[in-house]
C-alpha cells in the first residue's frame, strides 16, 4: 500500500472512498463530533472518487456525491456508518481464502452465499479442486482437501460444524487444507 | 353621564368595549382562556379584540416560536409576561442534511439571557435545530431554579459537559430528552452528576450518546426516581444491564433499550423475559440496537399494549419482524429499516390493522449495488391492511404511478405523505413515465393532506396538481423536480394554507421566486437551493417586501450573480445581526 505524504498528510490513509470493505484499506474512524462530517458524508459531498484501484467499486460516483441526498439526518447516517464499520470489522463479509500449494490468495464475499453447499461449490470452481461432501462424523471424505476457517477466537475450525449464520459472523479467513494434514480431521 | 361612567369611558377605547367589559370581567376571561392550549387557537383568540388580546397574553404560559428569527426575545417577553414553557425552532430543515453552513446561527444564548431576566420561573425549554453551547447549558442550569424539562432535538454545539451542568444544578428536573443531536460525547460521567438526593426525574432519554455511561450511577438514579415513565438508553447499555434496570422500573410507559445482542446464558435469557413480561403498561418501544433475532421473543409479552414501535436502528429481517408484529395488535406507529423488505411490510399489513403511521428508513442509502430494500409492493401491502394509515415516510428505489394511485384509494386520509424515491429524477419504473400522476392522485384523493414530499421524475404537471388540489397543504418539499418557473408559480398561486416551502435542485428561477411576493408574508419560510435564482432576483424581492428577511448563503467559488442558497422568512424583528460572513442579508 503506497503512502503518499504531501504536506505531512497521509493522503492514502485518509482517502475518501465508497469502496466496499475488506479491501486493503486502513480502518475507517467515525468521529462523532458535532458539525464535523463523517467520512461517509464527506465522500458523498462532492469530493471526486479518484483512484478506483478497488475492483469492487462500481457504483457510478455522480449519484452518491449529491450533498444531503437522500434526505437522512446526519445522526442517523452516523449510526448506520458506525454499524457498518463494526459489522465489517468482525463479520468480514470479504474474507481471504488460501489453498495449500496455491501461489496466491483469493478473496470472497461470504454474504454472497446462503448456505455451505453454495460456498463450497464456489470454492471448488474458484480453485479447480474437489472438496466433497460434509459429514458430521467424518468431515470431508472422498477428497484430499478440507475447508477450514479461523474463527473470532483465533482457532482453526472445520467448515460446516456450526449453523451457517454463526459461521458467517465469526469467520475471519478460510484455508483449504490439503494432503497429509487433513488426515487428522476425520477420514483415514 | 355619571362620574363612574365617565371614568369607564375614559378607560376604554370605545363605549362598546366598556359595556362588554362590565359584563365580562377580565379575570373570568383569563380563566377561560387559560384552558385553551393549542397555540394557533390562542393566536386566533388574540385577534378578536383588545380585551381578548390582553386576556390571552396574560393567561398564556407556553409560547411556540417556529422560527427563532421571526421575532426577538424582547418582543416575546413584552407581549407574554407569564411564560413558563418555551418551544423554539431555529435552522431551516435542510440543515439536517448538511445544506446549511456551519455557524449559520440560531444560537439560544441571547434568548436565555432575556428569559433569565423576564421569566425567572421558566420550567420548560424545547429546542429544535438550535445551536446551544455548554456555556448556555450551564447558564440555563443556574438561572432557572424551577427548571423542569429540557428537550433537545437535532441541535448541536454542546458536549456532555453541558449535560453534566444540567444534572448538577437542576434540582427539580423531571425531563431530560436528548434526541438526534450533534453532541460532542466526552464520556458518560455526566450521569453521575445527579445528586443522591435527586428523585424527580420522569423522562430520561440519552439514546443519542455513544460512550459508555457509569452504569452504577444510572442504576441508582433509576432506582430512586420512582416516577420514571420514559427511559431511553444508549447503545452501551447491555441486555443484562437492561434487565437490572427494568427490575426497578416496571411501570415504564416508554422504553428505549440499549444494545440487544449480548451473549446471554439460558438463565439470563429467562430473567430478561420474565422482567420484560412485567412491563405491561409499556406503549412505546425503541432502541433494539443490533437486535439479534433470537432475543426478540423476550419482548413478546411486553408488546400487548404497544402503540409505537421504533425499529429504525435494528436491522431486522422480514421473518423476525413478522414474528414480532404478531404480538403487537394495537400498533399505531411503526418505524423500520428497509432490511425487512416487502415481505416484512406484508406482515405489517396483516398484523397491524390499527396502524396510523409508517416510516421506512433505508439501511444502505448510499449503496447503489443494493438490490433489496422495499418497493411499491411493500407500500401497497400496508395500504391494503391498514386503512387508517395517515402518516407515511417511505424511502425506496422504485415506484409506479399505479401503485400510488391504489395506495391513496385504500388510505384516503393521508395528512403526511413523504415519498423518497432515492435515485433523483427516476421515472415510473414500469412505464418509464414521470411520477406526475402519482402525486396527482395523492393531492386529489387526500383532501386532508398537510405535508407532502415529492420525488422521482416530475414535470410541471405535478405542481399544477398540487396548486389546484392541495387546499390544506402546509409543508411542501421538492427536490430534483419540475421543468420551468410555471411549476413553482402554480404552487405559490394555489395552496392557500402553505407555510413552509423547501426546494432544492429545481429549474425554478426569478420569475417563480417573485410570483410569491405577497404569499411569503403568510408563510413561515421559503428555502431554495441549487435553483436558477439570481442575486438580482433576491434583491428585488428584498426591496419589494421589507417585512421579509431575504438571506443568501454564499458558496466558495460559485458565480457571484447566482444566488445558490436562498432562505426567505417573515419577521417582525427585522434583519438579524448575528449572521456569519457567508450569509448575506439583502
């Protein structure tokens, strides 16, 4: 992440963007001082959205830059933004996915899926591998791959054990383990 | 003529009046008028004759000032000697959306100074869109020994230090209501400033504040204020803490919970459920920040008498809302986020036949990628199930003329119709036509309409309809609409009861502005921003109408001949002297 200092200001850190969370951006601070606009307000008040280096940014800038539109009180906007930041911090809609042996990581949006089968199918397509079916007692059989995730506590868990909603809210990153390491997870 | 008659005729303005006076003593008239509450009725009464004017002014205890610059505190104090309660509104409404420059004005302090001298027994102050500093709050706290109720809505300029001053000094405080303000939250210690001996609080609303409060102090405060009937907590208060507070306050009529999402044990869940089931007289419920669906059932027993449910900070899904509403048969007012989607609104239509007010706020107002939210289908569903609906605020991303026509057929009693199609200038998404017929249907069918906000692609036809049919309309908000001056002229030429007109980003120019010359004196105010009005047009208006204040807000870098933001209002106090440099009074 390049840091562009100009007049002592770290412009990259304070770059005003409408980009979706989970990208390599510094955490947004919402300061709730009176009469001071939060980032969401400023970014909607005429500052041109430069640098679309974030590939998720696809909303046309013009609309979102209209000051004071839609007509929602600053207080409510601040609350929504604060909530969004929190949700982004812990829920991690966008999580990194690593596959043992792959050269680079990928990123997926967990919210784009509604169930484990959907997620696993997407992962299989993305990495061109087979994960197989989940079994409570045996884990993922019939495959040398096992999908795991790091939860809020920092532990590595097998994907599929908990309710989907709980998984979404606690998953921080995914790792598709391969080969000998997977043997400890159920199938022999 | 005997000497007594001579005296009387000298005292009175005319012999007619002296006859009236002798048959109807002032004290009786004052007594009768003191029972009259609505300020508009009081205004009417004061115009009957001089006697009535005097009786009214002596008996008035509450004064409502809709525009703080329309009158001066000295004038108010001179006319009404016995005021104990004041309601003041300051900045134009569009300041809520950051359209008004900082330091614009509406500072309460000069009012407080006059009140301290003329109304030392002031008890209540309710402010909306005023600037109020910590110094002013402290001045208020120490100047009025009988002070009872402070309500701040959409104000700014103060911090929690000011609240600490109120808590410290106002020994008789019954109400502290801090709502949706720009508060500088320096921490929760202000709550600890209520003395141990203080027990009079009935209304406490600090939902606005973000930082952690001293829960111990709060618990003790709620415990000793036995008359507390309204308690609205902020997000930092957890479920477990809520339960502890409610144990001491089962008689709450209005509850705003804190965060509704802490991890609870089974025992804690049951305790919460049990405590909430004791809150039988609760009629208003709000808060529910981050509400987790699994905890909502704890609320069900407390909902049987609910008339107002504010879920606008709880991102509920449709199923969660439906299950909750099944327990709220008496609901009259409902505020939700559009996360509930059309399915959630269907549940509203099915479960809430007594519903009178619905507000649907957008959870993601700035994200165009969102495919959900609510549509015309949800609004239709509510209109079929809730014939008593008369107040709606609806943010959506699509609407049709046909849907609105059906909606107002189902609910002809609308008094407040505020529809916000979030994409500016968006047509009927099915026919691609302007939304003129939709608002035409609204004004033709809803004869009681007092407030209207329009949106979507609109031609001058919408305004022809409004001018012709909206005979009771008092407030009109317009954005990104209209084709020519004719539109605004229609409104100013029709709408006999128009009081507030706010317009932004419309192609209305000087001809439109100047067509309302006489009208503006019967209105509270006019706001026009990003329209085609020029400085010359504004100067002409100011010259022709000396009893109007014509203020132009300058934007950096804008063309000097254009009047980018114009605010016009009637005033008996003359041009204001506290305008910042960016505001020009013509």
